[in-house]
């Protein structure tokens, strides 16, 4: 018999967050849907008692604490935390202003940490739980036009890997999910910021990526409903993966990166292994 879980999902109003919310409810679980505008959240659960909608801008640390407290007061616990809130930044590394970069980090990295810090005291007290952080293929490899956004997701990768080690003795799991191109609203203006500053020297690189992003929007290969089912699946198993790259495109990007990495090691092996003190045994 399936044990009913309580989910806390950020960015639940649209995209992956909404689909994961639906899938968790359909599986019979309870969900706290954390959204910036609760009055605009219209999803109706078959069993309304299983859904709680709370207001949350993840960049507001106090609001994160209050949202988690409301979840605990209403359902008594949080079993699965899905940090999904975030947005893209399409820009050459040089083109984005400091404020644009900081804003992306405030949501994608510091916002995630706000929610983790708010939820973990309760998970530690119950000695159980599962933190699922939504990263990106950009958290596995950098690419033209996505360097700054990718850097936020590289941060999420490192945070999650360390959390998994720190929390394992406490009975709490951590997973980082790396979706590729999925057919959501990620590439339209609701989830993607494009810097107004455009440098002509990057026309053949970042310029072409801007064109590609516009062309592929809502034509991406990934199915967000299948992604949601995958998240529900890993939340139900005793030993979930630390990394979950989703999509054939993500897998190919990762395999290409690791092959190139291995080639660098092969070509520069003597330099790489020749930097220790002479009195250190190999």
C-alpha cells in the first residue's frame, strides 16, 4: 500500500512546477503549491483537502519561512521538497549587466537556499525527507548564450551534491534533476530574460542562439508530463538517484562533455599529474 506523502513545490503556477503538482496530486499525495500570485492559481484538486496554495517569492527569506510553517501547520510534515522556481537568462557573458546577473542568482540560487533552509529543520526533526532541486542541462555543460544562467545551475549541482552527503546520516535524500529542452514556456518571455544590451561581435554565436531559441520555443522534444511522472517515481523509491538527467538531448550533451574532458586529461596527463611536491608518492 502506497504511503501518502506531502510535497512542497516552488514555482507551481506553470511549467514543470504545475505538471509536478498535478502528477503528485493524481498519485494520491498531498501538495503545497508555492506560487507568487495565489489568487491567479486556478488548479482544482479532485480532493481539495490534499492541496494547499501558499504565497511565496523565493527571494524573500522570511516569506519562505512563513510558507513552510503554513505547510507544517496544515499537513503536519513535508516529505518531498521540489525547488523548481527559476528563470532563464539568454545573454553573452559580457552583455548582461551586474544587476541582471544578480537577479538571476537571487532566484535560481539564493532563492533555492532560502527554501532549503526553511524546510530542513522540519525534515531533520522527522529524520526523513527528499529534496529535489531542478537544475538544467546547463548545469552539466556550458553553451553559447547560456553561460550566466548555466552558472546558476552549476551552483545548484554543487549545492545538491554536498547536501546529499551532509544529509545522508539524517535519513534525508537529495536529487538534482537536469532537464534538457522540454516543451514548456521556458523560452518565452514569461520564463526567459533576454538582455537589451546586444554586442554585434557576438552575432554569429549568441545572436544565432537567440534566433534558435525563438524558433524552437514550444517545439522542444521533451514532454513535461513525462518529466513530472519521472519526478513522482524517484520520490517513491527508497534509494533515489543523486543525478537525474532527463531527455536524450541532455544525455548527449553530457556524454560529449565527458568525452572532451577525457581527451583533455589524455593530452595533458603529464602536466596534470606533475604538479605535486616531489616527496608525495604517486
